[in-house]
């Protein structure tokens, strides 16, 4: 898997902005990515030193498709993976600053 495929996008919410004060940055990553892949991708793309990587699978929400003239049908939920990356003290990722 290539480095550009591993990191999908940065996540910027109220909770992740508070984590940025502790030098922790949150990314949406590929389902097949592991901690080593995420560490290499962040270090090469943003030129920083990664101390720690935490990864969690986020369950998808079940949804229903409703159309006029047909019965509602369920759609399979899409799960995704989130990574919280802790950087070395004094380093930042400016692209994710809110």
C-alpha cells in the first residue's frame, strides 16, 4: 500500500482540536492500514517525528433507502478506521490547525 493511500483525510472537530493542544492529531485512514503504515505515512508526508499511534475501527451507521413506489431497503453500513497520532514535543502539523 502506498503512503498516499494510507491517510485519507484529517479530522477537525471540537474534540480533535482540544487533542491538538496535547500534540495529538487525528486522521481517517484506510481500513487495511496498521500502526506502522500510519507512522511511516505521517513522518514522510509532514516531516515530523511520531511518538505513538492509536488506531480504532469505527462502526458504520445502518441506513435505509426510501423511494417512492418501492419498499424501503437497508444499506450495508460502511465502517472506517481512525488513527490518533502523538508527535514529539514541539512539533506540529500546520495543515490540520483550525
